[in-house]
C-alpha cells in the first residue's frame, strides 16, 4: 500500500490490523558524472515500494532531500541542516503515530541521514511514541559487495551505479563510467587521513568529480543481485518487527531499587 495513492478510509482500515510504516529517505546530491542527482532517493523508494508490495505494509512518500552539505560544491546538490532534517522527520513520524502507526522503518540510502535518523528514533523511543529504526540498504551486504566489486567505493561507485541500472530506465550513463573512474577517487581508503585523524569534510576534498570506486565494474546483473539481497533483508526486518510485542520494543521501566532474584537482595 502506497500512502499517496490510497484514500483516508483505506488507511483507516489498514491501521485496524497493522501498525507498520515504511518510510523511504535519500538525497538529491551529486553522484559523479555518470549517475543522477536522485540516486539515493531512487534506490530507497524502489526498495521501499517493493517491500510494501511483498508484505502489504504501508509505504509513505519519499523524503528526497537529506543531510548533504558535504556535496555542496557540485551543481544541483540540495541539502538541509541536520537540525531541520531531524525536526521534519520527527514531526511526520509523530503524525504517523497519531494515526495508529507504532513501528517505523526508515529505508535509507544516504549516509548523511544515518545519525539524524537514529537520533529521531531515540527520541520517539524514549517518549514511548513509536519504535523507529534506520535501515541502510547496503549495510549487511558486505560479502556480496566484496564478491562483485574490487573497488566498490562509498559514494557514486559501482554498487550504486549497478542499483541505478537495475531500478531505473537509462538514468545511469554507461558511456561516462570510465570518466567517472578516471576523474574521481578509485581507492578511497588511501586518502583523507593523517596520523589517525580524518582530515576531510567534503567529498571534493578527496574526489575532483565526486565519484569513488571503479564504476566500470557496474552492471545490471550486479544491481539485480544487490537489490534482491537488500529486499530480502528489508522484508525480514519488517516481518520480525511485526512479530514483536510493542512493550518489548519501547523503553523499559527503571530497575527496582532493591532487586531480588538470582543475585539475591542488595546488601546495604
């Protein structure tokens, strides 16, 4: 079920038996010369919609602008400050809770959103409003990514290129993959650190064209394998979340002042 395509009575019927919302989030930012600015939010939305179709859970509209100031030097990049992003996400998450949603999965495809989303989840959790968790599509695919790519790169690399080849029709530009590689930073592990310190703030500090990794390793077939593996993880998370008692998900009560049990009573 996609929120923007149904009526309010449809949603009312949904929350009579279900309480999960899938929220796709990404960014609108440079992804080198071969990928569209919408790469992150396109990936997030494709996965969220596929998961909603597979499970029947509610999918909200996509948040397309995120915390992306570290890409600001490149034309077309849009960003909001972390405080504004947190406030926006927390506000609409509380809206969802008002309508009967008490479990939210933030389907995220942009690294800059990770910490703000976790902070929002913490606040909702501590307030007893909802259990909201941030899920990053490639986080648990390290072995598959290592199998597919020699230099995957953290941004605008072959893994994102493959995913865009898989989920869109012609938005990746194969004729520019070599230029993306040759004008960017192939081995990102060798730059941006001195004597144990991270010495960069923006993508351009390490990559002149904003791309990392070897984009020429990308393929539709690799994208399909990544998509299927990520979708399997997402569906598994949603089904696990649905099976949990809400009391087990929300903040636990304070411990007793004089606990008893296997450790005995506290001596004073």
